[in-house]
C-alpha cells in the first residue's frame, strides 16, 4: 500500500510538472502573440427571433489564437493563462479596440445597428481606468456606444458590490449595454441582482443543452426567464444547437438566441456575408 502511495505521488507530481511546463510555455508564447499578430477575433451571430426567421442583431466577439507551432489554441485554455499572468489586460484592450474598429467599418458598410458584445475578464474589471478605457476606445474608433455591449460574469460583480454598481452605472451613462454572462452558474444571491444596472441576462449553455428533455434544466431556464422579466431585463439564450431548443425557448418567452443552430463563431469577412444573407428579402 505504501509503495502504491509513493507511486501515486510521483505520478501526480510529474503530471503537475508537465502541466506547469505547458502553462509557462503558453504564457511565454502569449506574451509575443499580440505583436506577432497571432490573435484574431471571431464573431458569433446573435439572433432576434421576433421577426420572420429572425434578424441578426449582434455578434459576440470571441478571441482566437493561431499558435505558429501548435496551431489553433482554444480560449478555454489560453484565457485562464492570460488572466493568471496579467496578459489579459493588454489583450483585452486589443480585443475592445479591434472589435470597435471592425464594427465602425461594418456601420460604414451598411450593417446598420449591429451590436458587438465583448467579454470582460475579472482582472479587467478591477482596473481603475476601465471606464475611461472604454470611453476613449469608443471615441478613437468613432464607435456608437449604443452598439457596444460588455459581457461580464457574476463572480466579478460579487467581489466588490459597491464599486461594481458604480462601474455599471458609468457604462450605462456612456450608453453601453451590459450582459450578465453564464447566468445561473455562479452563486450570487438573486436579491443582489436587482441592485446592478444590467441590460441582459445570458442563460448559460449548460442549461440550454438539456432542454426540453431534462426537467431540471427546463425548470431552471423557465425560472431564469421569469426572473429576467420581473427585473425588466432582456434575456438571451446561448448554446442553442437545435430548432427544437429555439422553439421551446421561444414559447417560454425568450426570443434572443446565440448558438451553433444559427451560426458558429466566424471571421469578420464571413460574418459580413452571413449578415447580408440574412437581410436579403
Ligand atoms: P463564453 O463567453 O461563455 O462564450 C461562449 C462560448 O460558447 C464560445 O466558446 C462559443 O464558441 C461557444 N458556443 C457558442 N454557441 C455554442 C453552441 O451552440 N454549442 C456549443 N457547444 N458551444 C457554443 P469559445 O469561443 O471557445 O470561448 C470560450 C470562453 O473563452 C468564452 O466563454 C469566454 O469566457 C472566453 N473568451 C473568449 N474570448 C474572450 C475575450 O476576448 N476576452 C475574455 N476575457 N474572454 C474570452
Ligand atoms: Ca460571453
Ligand atoms: Ca457564456
Ligand atoms: Ca462560459
């Protein structure tokens, strides 16, 4: 038994060393990824289902990294590294700047009223100059504030409730909308929710996945929609993969969707074509 214990220890420890090595290598490469222009933004359609077939109302901005040796690395893997190392600060600034530039071009190109939704990480939210950064970026890129949405998560609000309220109020004053991402996966008390000036709740895809078969998921989704309605927040469901899920959500009173059923995240040029195809009569 003792020998097995020692063996296990070695097993875990070498596995951890391997993980640590990989993390450090990723961090090193990520440091130069920005200047080497290995980062790219993809855009995933957000659909307003009210009208015939549904309009494309916006796009969530999703970061992609084309690593020169390893190929494409998913944000699920490198965003945590960017957060731990602090690199998410310059990367996040780049994402915001790039997304606003792109949408300014789209506005000139006829994609009128298209909104881009940019993810903010907790570390960005803790920067004292965040609101200023957003304001100057909007100015520099000639971007209409109404057409920018910021996606934040529950955890980031609960860190420091008072200052979070202040920041959100400043965004609202700027005209920027705010969506609460991954809703339902955090532990925040619902009574807090009404204190934050928010515009959207995004139902997490882990709940959407199970509907309509899974009765727990269905119950959760039903109550999130009811909660959003009572707080006068708009609600968007993410991870919608089937027509059945869309119809089911629509019948529950959720009319805004994002998911593979409508469109995957795609490069800007492809998104332009997607938008134009949907606008066609
Ligand atoms: P998220 O903000 O929850 O983004 C939604 C994720 O769900 C994206 O994964 C998207 O590709 C995926 N998704 C969308 N529709 C479907 C669907 O129908 N089925 C399934 N299975 N998945 C779907 P992605 O692009 O891999 O991003 C993962 C996470 O990385 C994001 O989760 C977000 O937390 C983070 N992330 C991505 N880009 C950025 C960024 O620019 N800044 C920050 N701070 N985080 C980012
Ligand atoms: Ca998001
Ligand atoms: Ca999400
Ligand atoms: Ca997520």
